């Protein structure tokens, strides 16, 4: 059965506490400066008030210092963090690489008090001199929801100002991630603030020990589905996810910059910690030495769902070519994709590549008329449409126009960069705010691969499976391999109860059960992990040899992706 809350026990030596009284008891009893770092989306006023109350109750004097009151003026923060070259682009910005120091003109002095504790809190608190360092956090989905709701103060360095998605995605998150990652090896504690009345706390050394253990065994991140104007309802009906939401459009199975791992012993005693820190603290064990050398600590493959079952077609779009992505947007590699049809039919469609007779100038004129005059267009006049046959994989190298049609469940297996969808046409569909959805078509046409058309699309991008190896009751197939894409997609086909052996050979694997009841993953070290239908699992490079054992209820198919 699909798990909405896959959870892993903390390391035996880890200290784990929940509730404000227990959390506060972990603070020093002598004189000290305590810095509590974290993103703007944490409720910092509540955190400071609750800690101050508990400290006062135990008889410890406390002085509070909100680091946000020492930020530089907003105009200066903007001038330091926003590139003039991005000013005319209403859609995207280049990823920021600023240090958090750029939020300040002068950092406050944090000398130890004569008695009790000085509590410095907020984004940038770690920059002042301190004796103890905690990191308070909520997952990124909270910040995204807060910006969508118009809550002021969510953007980094701009307390009280109206929030902005472009700053959140392209400035705040890169700056915060870089800062957090730099602190990972010296944090004294991690504080999960998702439940403000019942926070969860784990000591820093225990967290690192837990990560070290997880880096050597299969691990599943916490799944999450959000809603969009095109979203469907498969995940609500089949997985029980967000039954009261308007839809379940995009399923975050494993999108490393936002993914979290649940550590704890139960729903009331768990902390969600970033998957990204696993790559920062244990890069060779998670990624493998060669992948680490190539991609740094960026986990380069993502798995997510595109749910249009009972919904609408996605926009017709493409992704930036590598040089454009690197120079214009700041990612070191680009967003090659594949679509695996977990659910589809010959009556639904996948749009992919240009028609042989496509006229790009005519395509552009129709796109512009749709934007300026709301004139509908038929994408099939320019873009090929294929039957969305269940079990088929479609390769989508950068620059290739594509979209999933309505009625599909796509398992999107792609490169990790995910913030640059260059839309051409979105069916004249309004966004959640009632306004037309943004269509950065000029970026799209600047990246359109015009040579990827006609018969070459069917031949190169809709590949027939070929058997790589096989044994009793199983086979492994290559279903997607393209020279310009750095990762490969394969599929295990197992009879009920069959076993297939595999080996990471020094590179991580990602698995997803696309058909059947599921498998059990057994590692050479003796670890065991259940993987049910529709679930995604990371097998770190350090695992080495492992075995897939199919459930006994019928045939099972498992998709696997890895860096070549």
C-alpha cells in the first residue's frame, strides 16, 4: 500500500525531543549566545515567544535579538540580490549565488550576556558570533503556500513586504540552500516547526549519524501533491492524497531541492529533514564518487507525477538548452526529461516534437495571436501527437516541444532543474488568480530544437524496449537511452515471486513500481525495504549489490533510472 509518510528511525545515539518544554530543556543553563537560523517561512515570533516563556519558567534570564531588525533597507537588499539584466524578464531570474551577508550593512554584536542567554533568531542569525547553533525549518511547500496566500514577510530580507514567487524561487531558495548547506556539519540541533505547538528537535550529531546510516541503505522521501489549473484526480482517488484539494496535479516523489525525509518514531514524534543535506553530508555514499565529481552535491535526477486524469492537458512547452540554462539562468546542467505513462491509453495523447512540415514562423504567429487576442490554436498543426500507450516511455531532450494530454498519469523522470518551463500555449487557460497563465514564449522559441521533427522523433524519442539481461521469471529492459541525455531509464519485468539481482556499481539508482503490487528490496548488507505500487525509492551508490523480490500477487514492473 502506498505510504504517505515513509519514516525512518533516528540513529541510536541521536537525542530526539518534541514539545516546547522538552526542546527548551536542551538549551544551555549558563551564559551563552544561541543562534537559531532558518528560512523566513518559520513563525519566528512564535518561536521566540515560546522559548522565552519556557526559559523564564525554568528561571533562565533571556534576551531576544531578532536579526531581521538589522537587515539593510529593502532597496539595498534588492539592488544587491537582483541582477539588472533580469529587470525586463517578467517570468524568470538567474539563480542567485549571493551570501546571506548581503542582507546586512552591519551585523549586530552578540557578546555573551552577564547572565542567562542571548537568543539571536531569524534568517542570518548564524552570521553573528554564537556558542550554540540551531536550525529551525519548515519544508519549502510552506513558503510556496504563504506566497500564494499573499502573506507578507515571506521573501528573504524583505520583512513586511508583499511576497513574490520570482524572488522566492530564484533568489531566496538558492541563497538559503547555500547558507544552510554550509552550516550542515556544525549544527548543534535541527528544529522542525511544522507543528508550532508541538515542535520536533534532534541534536546535530545525532542528525548527522542518522544521515550517515541512511546514505548506505534504500530511502524514500516524503511524497507531496500540489494543485494547478490543469490538475487531475488520480492521486486523490487511488492514493488518498489531499481528498479535499481541488486536484492533485504535480506529485513530488523525489525532487531533491524540495524533498524531505521523515525521521522519528511516529506521526507525533517525527522531524522532516531535507534530502539535499544527505547529498551534502554523504555525497560519495549517496551519489557515488564519479557522479559527485560531475554534479557536485546536486542530486541530478528527479521523479515526479503529472496527474491529468480527470484534468486538462499541460501547456505545450520546452526547456532551455544547456548553454542557455547555464548562461541565462545559472544552472550548471539542464532539464532533459522523459515521460513514462504509468496510466494512459490509445485515446489520450502525448505531444512531442515538431511535425515534419512545421513552419516555425507560422507557429510563432499563432502563439502570439493566442496571447494578444485570445485566439485558440490547435497545437497539432505544428507539434506531433502520439497515443499515450500505458507503459511507453517518451524521451524529451531540452528544446523539444512537448506536453502530456488530459487523462494521463505520467511518471516524469528528468534532470533535476525544474523552474524553467518555457510555455508556448496553454489552451487559453486562466491561472488560479483568474488571470492568463504566463507564457514565456520568447524564451521558448529561443530554445526550440527545430531539427527534432517528423520521423526522427518517433525513431529516436519513442524507443522500443530492448532486453539487456534476463533470468528465471524476470528481465531487465532498456526503455530510454539517448546520447545527449546524461541518464538512462530501464525497466525490470518480474513474474509474481521472482527475484532479480542488481548492483549500483558506484552510482545511485532510483526505482519506481509502475505496475503490480510491489517489490521488496534486499541489500547485501542485510537491509530490507518494501516498495509499493507508485512509490519511488532511492538506492544510494554505497548500497552496491541488492535484490528485487516481486510480490506474489501477479507480474510487477519496476522502472529504474541512473546516471550513465
